[in-house]
């Protein structure tokens, strides 16, 4: 079981592409959490996956919290994956961070 799983999908996810990366801000938070004894991991699959496989892959870690790094380019991918995660496991807490979470908060929260 992992306390927090960090997810940073690229915009290409919506176009059928594939790539996840590790955000700098989330890396700082992960380091801080590690010092406090809170385990976190980055979701960085090594193969293309459909949305359902992405959700299943994240939930395999049995996270309590899933944190998304949201930028303007990936805001819709974050909304899509987070909505599917909540539908699959309503007990998982979803947290949005990044510049779009700060400046586009209403857009992120609509229908999520």
C-alpha cells in the first residue's frame, strides 16, 4: 500500500498518445513526505495503456491519495483520469497541484 501516488499525464493522453512524467514540484513534496515517513510513488508506466489500464495501474498501488500535476496542456487529461479513478474507487482522495490547479481551479472542479 502506498500513501500517495503522483500522476502527471501529458496532453497526448487524450489524443491516444502516451507519456507520463515526474513533476519537479511533486518531487519536492514527495521528498518532504518521505522525511515524515509518508510513502509516495510516481506513476510512470513503461508501456502504452488505455484509460482503464491507467486507472487499474494506479489503483494497484492501493493509494489513499492520488496527486495530479496539472498544467494548461494536460488539464483535461487530469480531469479524465481523476474522474475515472473516483468512479472506480470513491475512497481515494484526489489532489490537484501545479499552475493550472492554482489559476484554473473552477475548470478543474467542474464535473470532477
